[in-house]
C-alpha cells in the first residue's frame, strides 16, 4: 500500500474504542466482568455497567485493592477488566500486579487510559511515560498499545479471548481514525501500513498517525518510508521487524513513552543481536511532562511530526 492511501475518516478517542470493545466483549462472554477505580466515564465503562450491572464493580479510589479483587475474580473463573488511568494502573499498583497477577499468571486485563503526555492538562503527576517498560519486564505479561478507536475496540475484544495477563494502553484525546472498522486484531502480529525502501518507521499508539503524516511529507521529498504499526510490544513480532529492516537497513522508532524501556529498546535489543543498523528514537528524553494542551506537549517533548522527520533524515545520513 502507498502511504498516500492511508486517510483519516474522523477523530475519536481511543478510550471510546475501549468502552465499545468492553461492551461487546461482555456481550460475547458472560465471564467478562469490569472493575474501575472511580473513573467510570473517563474510561467509557458506563456502557458496560448499564448493560451488565451485576458484572460491574466500582472499587473507588483504591487501585491496589482493585487489582487484588481482579486477581480473586480470575481465580474464580471470571475474566476481569480493570480500568483506571495508566499511571494508577501501573505505578501505583506495581507490587499487586507483580505478586497477585503476573507471578501466578492470572487472567486479568489491565486496561490503562490517559497514557503519555496527551493526558494534557492534568500534568506530570498523571502523565506516566514509564509504564510500557514496567509492564514488559514482567514475565508472561502481554503489552498492547493501540493507535486509534477501531484498533482499540478490536484489541479489547481480542484480549478477552486471550488467556493470561494483559496490559492494554490507550489515550485520552480525540485522535484520527484510520484503521479498518471491522478489523480482526491479532495479538503479537505487526501491521504493515506502507511499503518503502529507504527507512523503516516502527510506531505505536498515537505516534502511528504522526508517523504516517511524516512519511507522506518525506515521500514528497523522494524519501521512501516503510511504516509498520507495532501495536503489540510484547510479544514482539520479530519476524516482521527483521524482514523490513533487512530491506531498508535503517530504523526509526516512534512512541509516546520514555526512550528508556519502551518499544525502541525492545527493537534495539532484537537488532543489536541479529541485524545492527543505524537507528533513532522518537520518544521522551528522560523527562517528566507538564500541564498543557496535548498537541503542544507532543511537540515540546520531541514527539511531533517534525521529530519523526528529523529522525528519518538522521538515520539516512548515518546509513550512507
């Protein structure tokens, strides 16, 4: 597919996709239950509560307790989905996740909204940028970071059928919708969005669309970018990564996360052992965020289109 064939059909928040997917997962499987820590409407879980009030649990501002309850429900054969902000889904409850969920491989779906700096005005205390690294280090944890409404809806449905702990990360703001409406989400399978010969851009979450926009501009300058959506950070689709990089021999990784510990580090670890090539990160440079408008924060913290453009030209210079 040409990069210019990828078009947005409108804007809608990825958290809305989670709410719709959770409702559909509940309709498909009566074992699905939902828990939230006083953030019902922020995570769009009110639709599930209205349809299945007996399968919904409001845990209040007690995230650690919510994780313990979810582990217990999983032990009893339920499929619990926990819902709160990404910061409170990981940083506040890491001990409970490690000890009560990951260690015993409980079938809990940890669903984390408002991730990254695009949380916006709530500021640095809520804008976690370390969560992917924290969760991908846990043995047996599946880590997924979706890019738009449609993909988040599909991923939410898919993880209900997957046995084992999952960390599903998504965001707050309205964002372009560009993936198919009725897609089949395959955990661990990268999505090849556009073919190219000069450089591969691996992107995840909100920065998939940013990378598409950058690749369109680069195409006008005669630079051919292969764009691949890595929605599943763990397990990583190593075959797709190596196939692409063996052709382009240059890599840019774009993510709304710290440079340390995220998708970039996962790909670098693969390539350094099997296919070393010039590589550049588009990510936050060892910094906390701040309060501000989402798009302004993306630009300030090095996550905008201009940063992808710079990274591509940098690796191409090094490739020579």
